[in-house]
C-alpha cells in the first residue's frame, strides 16, 4: 500500500469509528414514544384552549343565531349585471 492510500484507509476507519460512537450516544439519549391518549371532544377542546391560553370568548350573540340575521343587509349587491351580456347590451 502506498502512503496516501494508507492515510485514506485510516481516515475512513476513524470516521467509521466516530460515526458508530456518535450513533450510540444519540440512540441512547432518545426517550420512548409517548403512549396514545384517547380524549373526548370536550377534553380535547379544553386541552387546546389551555395550550393557546384562551380563557373565554367574548360575550354576545353568535353569527349563526336568528337574532343577528337581518335580511336588509344580507345582500349588499342587489343589482348585479347579467354575466352573459356585454356592456353594449349584445
């Protein structure tokens, strides 16, 4: 073996040893996976509210309630042009 090929072989061996040692340190420090937890929808909602630090929603009627629906403001564009006619009427 020539001197350069011997250096290359020693470098590859050193890299392989360091990689194997590093891999064992990484795999030894891993924690086991968390157990699967089943939550009800209310528990999941509360968990998400706690994570987002939301304590309450503002009071007032919701947008889906009949008391907040006004037919006068329901259609803000009552006079839309016919999409199949040009501006000149053809």
